[in-house]
């Protein structure tokens, strides 16, 4: 190799190496950003699932306490007026159950705190705050959903024998206070 050709190639290896190093660095930064985004998505999904499971627990507690009640439960204008161990059955359903206002749910007049459906108080782990629930009385109807009268004896109907319809609402936050889930179900109790 002549001295002139050697001088022309001097430093070319360094430039090519720096360009390859820059490309590898850009690929690594892009991969780190993608992993960071995926981690946030998975975290939000876990938070959402935790909120859903908490609301489901609150909903089931309301349904179980309603089902265990002997006879139609007394209704009240707000949950604070009911005794601490009484079932909170609102006189009428809330016109618009707040799906993202946790302060509404934590007000004692609007909902009960989750205690679990057993004799012992149960607290849910890894949740920002315990779920809240309420039950609302929808009405008494001696006819079933097909329009057939279930209780044909007028005397028994006048005593309130037949199906009672209720709305059960529950809400829960997830692992953080950013996530909240609200669930609702309808229940029929026959007394």
C-alpha cells in the first residue's frame, strides 16, 4: 500500500465506528421508551383491575346483606340515618350515580363502607381505600317480568307478599386514587 492511499484512509474507521455507535444508541433509547410505555400500560391495567375487583366485592356485600335480610328492609332517605349495623336501603335510587366522584361515595349519607360479608370485618389489601356501596328501593310489584301476577291473593298482596325490586350500587378505587370503578346490579327479593 502506498503512503498516499494510507493517508486517505486514515480516520475512516473511527467515523464508521462512531456512526454505528450512534445507531446502536438510538435503538437502545427507542427500546427503553417502549418498555417504559408498556410498564405504564400494565400498571394502569393492574390499577383498573384492582378497582373493578374492589367494586365487585362491595356489590356482592350489598347483595348478600340484602338477601340475608328477613322481610322487606326499612328504607331511609340517607345511609347516615340508618343504624351502624342496619342495611342502608335508600328510599329511591340516586338519579345519577357518580362514576368518578369518590367524595360523593365517602359521604356517610350516600354509601356504606365495605366490611365484608362475614361476621368479622374484612379489609381489602393493596387498595387505596375500602369500597363503598348502597342499595336503593325500586318498588314492589305483584306481577313478574312477564306481566303475570305472582301473588294472586289480594289479602297477601296487601300484606306486601311478592317481589321487591332493588338497585345495588358499589364503587371502589384501585391501588391509587387515580382509578375508580362503579358497578350496579338489580336484585329481586321475594318476601
